[in-house]
C-alpha cells in the first residue's frame, strides 16, 4: 500500500530564509577550515618538511584533516548520502523518518506528558487568579460574551428544530400531567402575597384600569345605550356614563392612595383564602386537572411550544451579531461578575485550581497515548526529503560547529601524538 505523504507545517518565508543563510555561512566556515588545514598539509608535505617544527605542523594538519573529514561525513550522513553514494547507515533522517517519529512521540509522552509533570505545571500556573484578572478586563469579558453568543447560535443551528419542538412539547406535557395546577397556583399566590409583594401588582392593575376607563368612554356609552330603555334620552345616557366614569376614577384613585383601604383588605382576605383553597380544596384540584387535560388536548399548545423555540432562536441569532445587544451585554456582565467572584472568593478559586489540576491529570492519563500517536502519525506523513531539509535548517548551523571543532580537536590530538612519538624516539 502506498503511504500518503504531506509537507511539514509551513514556516514563515523570512524565518526560513534567515535559517538558510545562517546554515550557508556556518557551512562555509567549516569547509573553509578543512580546506585551510588541507592546504597547510599539502604545502608542508611538498616542501618535504617531516623533521623539526615542520613535522609538528604536518602532523597537526594531517590530524585536523582526518578530524574534519570524519565530522563532515557524520554531519552529512544525518541528512543525505555523502557525495550521493548510498553508503549503509547514511541519510539517517529520510531513511528512518518513521522510526524517528515513533521515538519522538514516545519521548514526548514519557518526558513531557506524564500526569505528574502536567499536574505540577497546571498547579503552578495559578489558573483561577489569572482567569479572574483576565475576565475583569472589560475587553476580555466582551470577547468571551461574543464567543458564547456565537456558540449559542452555532448550537441552535446544529440542533434540528423538529427535535427541539418535540422535546419542549414533551417537557410541557409532562409538567402539566405530573404537576397539580391548583396547589401549584396556590403556593405561587401565597409566595407572591408574602410581605405584601402583590400590592405592586394591584397598583399596576389600578393604573391600567384607570387608563382603560379614560380611553374607552365612548365604548362604555355605546354598550350602556344598547342595554338602556329605548325611552331614555341620549343626553341623560351621556350624563350617566360620565358620572359612572367619574365615580370609578375617584374610587380607583382612593384605593391607590390608601394602602389600608377597606377594599384592599377585602381583596387581601379573598386572595389569602383562595391561596389556601387552591392547596387544600379537592374540588379546585379536580378543576385544575380538568384544565390541564383541556390544555393538553388543544393543538394551540403545540403551536405555542414550536413558536417559543423559533422566537428564542431568532432573538439569539439577531442579538449575537450586535456588540451592544442586550444579550451580549448581559453575557459580558455575567462573565465579569464571575471574574470578580473568583477574585473575592479564595475558596472558590482554590476549588477551580484543584479541578484544573484534576482535569489535566485525567487528560494526561487517558489522552497521553493519543498525543504520542498524533506526533508519530503526523511526522510519519511528512515528505522525507522536505523533512530532512527542514531539520537541517534547524540543526545544521550548530552541527557545522561540530565540523569546526572536529578539525581543531583532531589537530590538537595529532600534535599531541606526534609530540609523544618524538619524545619516545
């Protein structure tokens, strides 16, 4: 089976060109040092200088040549066949790319992706503190809000509308079946009346009723005319309507202005009694169950459920794209508040740090093999020649110093050996 290959990840052209120039400069230096000692060796040899100081120079130059050539061969053999000759165990990188990939994957997994190393690193980061300070910056909280809004839109687009409609419909129908409406309404009414919270609702209702009377006097007069005797004069009807409306306005104003008004107390007593009856009366419970069955039988319920999801989806999509939309603003405020709480609550921050360490340890334990496999398979798919070229650009400049050092060390070794030889002869 033919193995598919791909090029290594792209590198910026400027960076690649800089590395190439550096490799060429260092290669010229190494080659130049080898050529220099070769010329010295040839010059001394041609001059016949094997005795005295010339012998020392010749031995040094000869050993430098050997050292430089050996290191040239070693460095070149890593990336290609020296002089194009397919000598065994040369062109190591392109010939053993798969083995190199597997070794690198194992090395990374065993040395860098161990649970202990990852957990220690995450624990030392101070994730909660960094996150809290980062979220406290308005620009960052806005950015997170935008990401959350976009994610909500993407999630809404992925989910099929019919599936959501069915899910919401099932939830609504389940709640109507299992939740007794009458006791639930009674508890809700009782909670609303605690501390007189329902009085604000009553005040709003009184204002609405007063406004309705003022705006619909003509309709009231028409309805009264339809019910009044035929012989009642129209002027008298108009006067009666105005009088009734005026009386109603006055009563509404009186009730609204007096928190202890008799009608308020009567209404409170009736509401309290209704809240108790809704929770205890078998008759009201039965009526509530009948109402639930009637609601479940109405097709309008499913239509309302479907329209609710459609409206939510439309609103989220329209507001997600607007930086100043209420949804984005509320999300940004919630994100900033989360950051502020992290800063103000050390216990919460510590729990977040512990959760991050536990999550990192879990990921290292269960995904380390996948990470190593990713490195191995990715490098294994790279083109062998281009991979070799990239590695040479990365390592080659330093490897050329090995050639230079080999030339120098070889010369010193040759000088030392020649000196010992002369001393013993």
